[in-house]
């Protein structure tokens, strides 16, 4: 088929009327026949192309619609299959935690001491106060094991974390292991709440929550020794709440057995000790921070025993107190470091004030002959204040002053001469230290102290201590 260019055809068509009007008889029948033939061929050619394009478009649209339909049906089928599987499937069993899945953090704190003392540490006592029965005296003269710690901790699952801490100490030259903490605490409770259950260090005060290797001095202040002997430890439940505020604001309470001083061993059901505490803290610019706290401890000891004096045969006389004991604690801490960088220089000042009131009955043994009971009332107090200054990297110096006030003691018909340890006396103690920490895992300390805990006796003391940390060790509290 002969193909005619459209441009030539249009030119011919445009010229055709002019030719017709100009010379209507000039075109022959043959010319007209030829023109009609060319026009017909042109229409057929373009119609074929249009038909071909329309078929291609129809085919493409049909394929697209088919693909969408297939995909939609596949999605529906998959959704139905997933729904059926969820409805009929058994709960997936949890993978058992093997040794490789449960790997607790383990740490060992080695704390050892060398002391030079004027007085016999085995006869140490704090006059003017009922003995707490705790390990409050200095270690034996010369080298001693001190109190090292072995700790384990790990997340049990997404809800609980477990902690265990054991104190490795010595008693009369024999090594002993004491359970210091074994507890479980919650993770991820909403609204800032946390619950801890088991044995734990109470949240009252400031220093009570710290372990001995965290202390800035080799031993606890006198007020902790006399009032808690030397720290308040509970078997019970603790609840804490941190408020969602710009300032640090924490409230807490504890319900515990109260078997240890200032409580006593119990044979009854229920709790024997209750505490409540609150802490508030914040920053002062970029270089300073602070925290204050107020705590209350209440317990009802029954036959809380202690010894004082000897009978004619030289045996110790046993006495006991039963009644109600309440202790209030006010604490504060202030920290300073230039622009918050404590690596070079920093200063920490802290202090706590204790006041205790006890009322009840004192059962006492006079000369080992007979026993008597007298009403007793105590109102006693104590405090410490300390400052520690890091004057260059790794080196610190510190001073601490301790004092106790035996206050008013009403023993009823009993005289203080019959119970010498309860005679009015105000113990004091002054300490100074310098320590060097080559790294965050080691510390060497020299401490000098003048202790006047015993009436009429002064004890000048020299302490050398090293503290070494092995294994995982978390950050210390503020």
C-alpha cells in the first residue's frame, strides 16, 4: 500500500477549493478518483494505528487490574491465616535461663587495716549509752582483716532485680561470713515507685545507706555506733517514691522485723520496726549541689539485753530494756566542684544530727543476787560533722568531729552507780585523714583519731587502711 505524507495531503486539500473555484472544470475525473483513493488510504492507515494503541492500552489496564486483584486476595488470605494461627496457637514456652543466659555481676571489695592503739580494743565501750551489741570498737591492734565484701547482683527478668552482699570479717581471730544484704527490688514500676524486699540497709539518714568501703573515714561516726551499732539493717519491705519534679524529692517508708538494735529479738508475728524518710536535693549553679533529709525510726523492743558490771565471781551482769524507742535524724550534704568537674579538685561537707527518746522498763541484776524492775526514760542525742577536700587529682584530706550527749536519764529507784555505763557522760572523737586513690578501684588511707568514748580515758589511734575493688562495681550514691 502506497503511503502518502500528511503534509502533502493537507497542502493538496487546502489548494483543492481554490482550484475548484478558479477552474471548476479543469480537474478530470481521473484526478478526482486518485485524490479520493489517497484520502481513503490515509484514513485506513491512521485508523489501524489508533486501533493498535487502543488494544495495547486495554491489555495494560487488564493486566494491572488482575495484579491488584491477586495481591488483594493474597493479603486477605494471609490475614485470615494469621488470625486463625493466633486463635489456635498455644502460648510460646519461655526459654529456660541457663548459665550462659544468667550471668550476675560479681564484685569483691578487699578492706584491710593496720592500727596502733593506746587502749585495749576488746574493752571498748561508749559510756552514757546502752550498749548496742554491734561491732562498734576498733579492730585489734596491729594487722587485721577488716570487713571485706562479696557482692552478687543481676536482673532476674524485666520486673525484678536481685542483690546479695556478704561481709567477710573476723571474730576473735576466726573468719566469719555475715549476710549484709539479700533482697529483691522491682524494675520499671510506673510513677517513680520502687519496692525492695528482704534484708537491706535502711534508707534513713545519709551515711546509713553506704557500705563501709564508701565511707570517707576508716570507721563509722560515734552517733551511728551508739544509736544503730553501727548501721540500721532491716529484714522487711521498703517502699520508695521519687517525685517527677525538677528538684530531687524522695519519700520512703519501711516495715521490718526489728530484730536488731534499737529493736530486739522477737517471738511474735508481725512487724517490730517502722521507718519513714524524705530527701530533697538540687544544684546551685554549675559547680555546687546539695541534699537534705529527715528520717524517723520507731520500734518497740522487748527484753533488749545488755551487760554491765560483774558479780562477785567476776561474771558479767545481764540487764534488759522493754518499751518504746523513737529516733529522729536530720542530715545534709553539700558538694562543690569547679564547673561540675570533680576530677581535679572538689569539696564535700556532710553532717547528721540524731535524737532518741526511749521510755519503758529496765530490768536489772544487782550483784547477781536478785533482779528488779524500774521505770526508765532516756532522751539522748548526737551528731557528726565532716569535710573532705580533694586538693589535687587522686589526693584528699578530711577532718571529722563526733560528739554524743547522754542527756537526761531517769532510772527511777535505780542509781547510776549500780549501772555505771548509764552514768552521765558525753563522749567525743576527733579524726583527720589523708588518702590516695591511684584509680577508682583502689585507695590507701592514713587516719589519726583521738577517741574519748570511755569516761576518763583517751585513746590516740593511728589507722592504715587499703581498699581494693575487684569485678563489677556500680556508681556510689550521691
